[in-house]
C-alpha cells in the first residue's frame, strides 16, 4: 500500500500538470516534502506542532503528535509496521507505548494509506476528464 500511495500521488500530479517535466518536478517535490521534510527533518509539522504547543504553554497528548507524524504516507507506513512485524521485532507498537486512541493504532494506518491511494487517484481521474487534450 505504501508504494501504491506514491504511485497514486504521482498519477494525480501527472494528470494535473501540462508537461512531463512539471509532473516529474511535482512528484519529486511531493516525495521530498512528505517523506524527508514531514517525517525526518526537525522542522516537520509534528515537531513544529510540539514546539508551538510547548511555547504557548498548552497541554497536548503525545498521541496527537504521533497522529500528525502519521498523516504522511511514510509516517503511516512506519507506524503501521506493527501489523506485519510482531512487537518483539519492532520494540513495541503504539498500544504498548500507551497510545489508546484509535487514530494512532496500527490498523488505522491502513486507513490512512488507503486514503493516500484513493483520494489522489479520484482527483487525478476527475482532473484528467476535465482536461482539454486537443
């Protein structure tokens, strides 16, 4: 599903752009923004939300930050690995780490990945049908 999510996104970007180079640039840009920037850089949305909430003195649950991390295809994939690998191999899943909310459970990561597959494909098909190919 992880690979299908990125293929779906690339198809949608391709359907929305007028040239091959723009489609390629958009797909590469999306990959870097949502793979590297979202999940692994210290300026990603999850880290920034945690920083802002701490600076404002607002309370938050760690599961909210984990959900923000999971909103990218890579985050959903990484957090959903507990379905495939047992807790012993992965060092514990979300439930073992004290997260009880459904939106940070392993099974919900499949829902997020399915959303990353279906929504871009539907948007790409809709855009392609409206495009003037002549």
